C-alpha cells in the first residue's frame, strides 16, 4: 500500500524593508520570505505615510527578484559593441580587467579620464552613494546629478530657501488638494491615499493640473488641462484673481513675503484672458480654480516633478509656490505647498562618500550631457581630457539619457572602456566591455530616506542573492583595493556604514533602528509651515527671486539664467511648436514601469502592451492617422516609431508617450529619448524631458 507523503512546504516569515526605487514615496514594506526567496510584498500599515498601500509593480516584486533572466555571473564582451555577445569570466578576472582599464586611462590622460557614473536605480544611501568614495579617493571626474530634480528644486528654493514643507500627511486634513504636475496614481500612490482620505472624511475637493487626462486626473473633482510648459502662466492668472478679488492675505504677505506690492503690480496684466491664450484653458475654468483656492484657506498644493521638466521649469515651480504665500495658506494645518522634504535629513556622509578626501580640483561632469561628453564636446568636458573609462551603477543611460543619438555614438567608441554593474542585461550593459551581476534591495543592507515624506527606513538583508551577484559596496571596495585607493570607508561593512551615519547624524544606532524599523523625523508644525520665517536672512519668502543666488549645489549656472524673469511669469523659452514641428510632446511615466526598471517583468509588460503615442482624434484625422497606425515621430534630434492611440484627454497640438520602453521594443530600434534634448535648464541644469516639439506622420 503506497502512502501519500505531502511535500514539505517551507515556512513563511515576514521581513521588513523599504522600496529602493526612485519614487518620493519610499514605501515601508512587509515581505513574505520562504525557501530563501521573496514572495508577496505589501505596504506597511504601521508606517503612517505608506499606510498599507503600495503600487502594483512593487507588490509584484517577486517577479523581478526571481526572474530567470537576472544576471548571475560576471561577463566579458566577445563580439562587437552592442551585439550582446558575452562569455562568463571569474570575479577576479573581471575586477582585474576593470582596474587595469582605469589605470590605462589614467596613464594616458590623467585620473579625470575615468568617470564613475550612477544614479537612482537604488535610493539606498550606502549602495547608491558609495561610488563617490572611489571617485574622491582617486581624483576621477566627479558626477553632477542633474537629470531629475534640478529645475524643481531650484524653483522651490528660489522662494522658500529650503527644500522642505508641511507634513505630507496633512493632505488628509485639507479642504482642497491641488495635485500639480504629477500623476501619483502611476508614480507615488500614497499621495492619493491621503488626498482621498480628505475627500472621504472632510468632503475635500481634489484638483489635478496636468497636460493630459492622466489616471490621477480621472479621479479629480476639478480637472485642469493645460498645454505643456504653461504652468507659470496659470499660476500667475490664479494670483491675479487672488489679488483682484480680495483673497490675498495682506497681513501675512507683509510679515512673510518680500515685495507683495511689486508682485501685485506685475500681475495686473497677467489676467485669466492672458493665461487662457497661453495655456489653452477656458477663462471660466481659470477663474473657477482661482476662486476655489481663494475661498479655501486649507488648500494643500502637492507639487510634482513633471511640470518642471521643461526649459522654464524652475520659473514654473517658483510661480506655483507663490500661490500659498499670496493666500497665507502656509499658516494652516492642511494648507501650504509640499514638494520634497530632502533638506530635513542632513546626513553626515563623510564615511560613505569619502567627503573628507573630496578634491576640489577634479572636474564635475553633467549626467544629463553624457551624449555630449562621450562624443567629445569641449564645453561638456569642461575643457578637460576625453572620458575613456567608466563604471556604471544603478542607471541605464543608453535608454534613459536625453539626446540618444549622441549617447549611442558615444558608447560605440572603440577607445571607451565601460564596466556595468547591473541586475539585468540592459541596453547599457549590452554596450559594456565587462558586465557584473548586482544584488537587489532584499539581498544587502541599506538605509533609505523618504523624499516625499519624513521617514528614515532600514532595509536589512533578507535573503541571499542568486548565483554570484555582489552588492555595489562589495564592487567598490574590491576595485579600491586593486587601485590603491585609501579610505576607512572601504574597510567597513554596509551595516557599519549605516550605524556610522545614524550616530554621526544623531539618530541612534543601527540596532535601535532595526527594532523600530523606521523613524519619523517630521519637523514641528511651525518649522514645517515656515511660521518662524522662511530660510532667508530676513525670514521672508522671495516673491521676487534672485536666480543668480539660488542656494543649490551646482558647479556653475546653466542655460540662459541671465534672462530669467524677475517675477513669477510664463517664461517663453520652451520648444514651442512650429510649422515643421507642429506638436508638443511630453514623455510621461507609465504606471507599470519605473524609468527603465520593470520593463523586463511579465506583469508590467502585459499591462503596458507596447510603445504608444496618445494623439487627439482631431489631430490624428488631420494627419491621416487612425487608431493603431504606426507613426513616425520626429524632433530636431531624432525619430521614433510609435503606434497611435486616439485620446481626447489632450489639448489640440499636444501628444503624450508614456514610459521608457527599451529601444529594442520600438520598431526601428530607437526609443523615446531619441527625441529629447540635453541642453541644460536654467539656472542649475537638468534635462527638459517633457519639452519637445515634434512632427507626427504615418510611418
């Protein structure tokens, strides 16, 4: 008689971590672990910002972590660049070859010929930022981070002087939530958690300002549809009405702003009729939004990044941040404006980044201009030698960097050595000479901070990595040993780095954080709402900013900063449509991808389906295009093939392409960033990824 024996089911335990991806939510996570692998991922209900909610793509993270196509061993290129022909090698061989390539570059052109390049594939402070320690120890070309936040942050700093604001959980206590220039349903779901709570518990209204009827706008009580790059005009018209109709808090302005009378005089010609011509909005809708803001003291503006990725993005952010200053909404719980809390953390990164050995003589190269740099542009190279060796971690510039035609030419150079440390064979990895397999966030220790909230979260190692994957920290330390780079940080473990940072910043020990899981460091109400004054010597918000003195760490001022407007305004430096290029194109994020991450997971691919271009039906008809047709989209920089999706949630003359699909997913092998430009945004750089004029025609 055969006895049925049930297979042993491994027990399930719960691990605690933080989402490592480039999203302001930085969700606190609870993760099922069984048999040495992660399973279901959910948001922590104990964390009052995450509030038990995470995005669908991270909920499916096991798809990514356990994917059969993960890189698990070091590889050496054996064919022409870009063809993807690689052979396995040992870790020692790989690291020795990288070190020798760096020494060769240094012998030929000096240490600045080596450029360690990274970004936000992980937001962990140890794994992301440790590459700078190697840069500083060796005197390599430094990395100027510019592709994402610079226009937004400089615009906010121009007014407040500090990159912080009201507790973002106060959205739930607002009577009007204005979600401006961001699509949190797709990109930071927790914003919607707190906004919808305000609607349910207080009867609050939700207004959404965007350039297309996004999933977030679908949930709005007050949808506000404008043309790309015209947010400054809308903000000015709103403030015109606030002054005109008696909604300006003159007592607050007298105490907390620099020149309210000058602003009011400037805005007299910036009325709704003026703004309607620029934004494409009807005058009645502008008036209605202004009235709603003026009549609602507890108006909470959640300002995103999307609307600032234009050539006038910094001016637009400053203009929007002036609105709660005119109304005095900063005074109220549930009122004011929030964009980022990055200034509240004040980490001591001496050990993780090697800041005590940071040289001031080596050049700083602009991340966004990697195409110009690798194709030898003297200005982009800051007058220095060519870049002939790179180590790339946490980013995929051959997909995500602007001006892709230059980027591709640069990476194809035979004299350029590239080592890529990655989780998957990305398009950047395919252009590499050496590819190293990288761990994921549950496979190493790290520390995280919320940009869109106020939490410090520990992300401990929960499982062993597959195959031969090694962490960023291990790779940097191994190269430092081979290259003779000296610093105490190379001799510390990730956990020791976390403990050092916590203690040096006055936030306890790693053991204490491990017990608590996360720390809430939100400043007190008066500080967060600037009721003790804004972060300028006189304590006053700058309605009239000094763009030359924006408190932002940048190697120089960029773009036409000398001509930036003195007051909030519509700064007409965007790529306006022309007869040859009659459309304005925005390259918005997709719901199921995150930059170029998750483009390999089956669940995300199934939801996004294929690269598409949203076009207004009347525009499509005028150009002989129908649903599903293949269209050639051409800018002054390149061309891309996209399938047309008819969509009436746009102003005429506007087109939207969601997501960063791999270049190879497009017919013709050219991705969306073949259309975008790398020219720096004033005043401190950045890429105008949503500011493109294009031509659309049947392929």
